[in-house]
C-alpha cells in the first residue's frame, strides 16, 4: 500500500510539474509571438506615428490569401491602420549598387500623402543619406513631384524612389488611395530615362534662368545635358550633346525639335557652351593608338544626341575608317569607349578606359580576358550586335554601360551615313 501511495505521489508531482511547465511554455510562446509582432509593427508606427494599430491586408509570403491584386514584387506587406488613418507598407528592392535588398517602410494617410518613410536595411556602401533622404518624401503623393535623386548615388536613391512608386502603385490599383496628378514639367523630366538613357544615371543640376530654361541637368560624365524649357505656349524637354546638337520632345514623347523657337535654341546653346566640353584631344590620341600614328584624323559633325561625344574620319594607308567615342556611366565613374568602324559600319577595333570598377564588388573579374572581350566586338554591325557581346556576368552595371555606348555608336554612324556626314 505504501508503495502504491508513493507511486501516486510521484505521478501527482509529475502532473503538477508538467502543468506548470506547459503554462510557462504557453506564456513564453505568447511573449515570443508578441515580441515578434512588435518587431514587425515597430517600423510601421515609426512611419505613421499617429496610428493606433495595424492589421495586415497583404503579404508577399501568401499573396493568394489577400484580396489585393496587381501588387509589385517590391511590396512585401501592406497594413491598414485600424482607425482609418491610412496604410503602412514594407518594401524590399534589389536595384541598388550591391544587388542586396534595401528594406524600406513608409506610411500613407487616407488622402494619399506620405506620413513617414525610413530605410530599415541598407547594404550599399555609397551612402545616399539613409537618415535624411527619406524625409524628403514626407507630404508627397504618388506623383512624387518634389523628390529628386541623390547626386553620385543615383542607383540607390533611384531604387528607393522606384520602390516607393511601386508601393503607391499597389494602393492605387486596388482603390485604397487616390492617384496624385503629375504636372507637365514633371512628365517631361520623367521622359529622360526613356529618350536619353545616357542621362538616366548620375546627373548634376545646371543653374538656369528659370524663364526660358526652367530646369537643367547634365551627365556627370560630360556626355550631354537635358533641359525643361518654356517654348512660348508649350513646355518641352530639350536634349543636347557636347557639340550643341538638339533634340526636343513634348510631354507625350513626340518629336518637337522642329517647333523649337530661336530664344530657346540660343539659351540652350549658351548653357551647353558653359557646361560641356569636347574631348577632342583625348579622342585623337586614342584613335591614333588604335589605327596609326600618322593617320589623318578629321572631326565630323555630331548631330545624334546620345552618349557619343566625338565622331572622326580616319585616313590611313590601309583605307578610310571612322572613329566614334562614347561616354557612359559605369559602376563608379565614366566608361570611355572608342570604336573604329570600317566604311560598311563594322567594328574594326574597340577599346575602353576601364571596364571593371569598384573591384571589391566583383568575384570573377580576375579571370576575365580583356583582350578577348574587346576582340569579341570585331566585325559587329548595328544589325548583328545583340547586346550579349557586351555582357560581363560579374559586372552588370559596367557592361550595360558598354552595351549602351555600342548601340549609340551604331546609331550615330547610321545618322552620319544617311545625312552624308561621313565625308564632311
């Protein structure tokens, strides 16, 4: 009997201990869940300080569970403020320098205005001002009319801006906030990446008169400039190359070059003369090294407005060739590319100042055969160039810059040939 009582006592003690342990685990589990939830919501309260609470309405981890549709991949989660004050979003973009996720939180009130924005994770070494830059978004609607990129850090600040635009797209597409209205000047500025890719990366602001020239920016590599201008009764986007050739567009992207007034042309010409310089001396040295020291090199008119900064007729003992130089933005600095084309427009030789930049970011560049890379362009024409020939797997930004330069060179040569400029 005593033995049975002892066993029962042990069982009772075990049951009580198990119950206590279960209770402790339950409490600990609730606390862990609460802490995880608090960690998830903390950035949301930071970007919407007046919020009382949040409820999730979308998660990229389970998009099918949400009623929201057409949500860009950048958007990781969307929360509704429980008191009707608006929405808070978590974003992640890999468009920065390193390709690692930049994590962002931002809040939007019921009127579609940004209440706060912050960077939660920033892997890039080039600082865009992670504390200050997001503050420039507060009060903006989806038009983001008064937001600019950070000079010298346009990949990362551009990635931030594009992610915010994606967040707005998700809200607008699902009828959660109203779309902001873009003004004519903003629409014209937003044409630049479309019609002038060589000006879409790092640019520097140009001081303008504010009457004829409303705003201006130049490529930091010196390949050209863009202006929003007052052309009488209309506003236009005007692009200029280093030689002063102009190309104009209206807000719908239509060619408006023929409509440019004399006052605008004069104002742009004066600004280009003050802001951009030709690269003739350095070009001549490069083309002589690619052809022959005794080559007779003559400058040609440069009317194509893109990344090409110089065009030349090259007379050698082996025949007549054409040299075209382009400047595009690589990972950290200008990539200057030089092409020698034969009379049929096929590449006879090609070289560049530096293809791999910021070498600490790249892992396989040491095994790259630069001579073989350059030789891979030989014989290519505007019709046969696919773009893959420029690809450097571990240096996407730099090789995309070479790809753009090559496309622009073929376009410039075709224009010279069509307009009879090859023999000028």
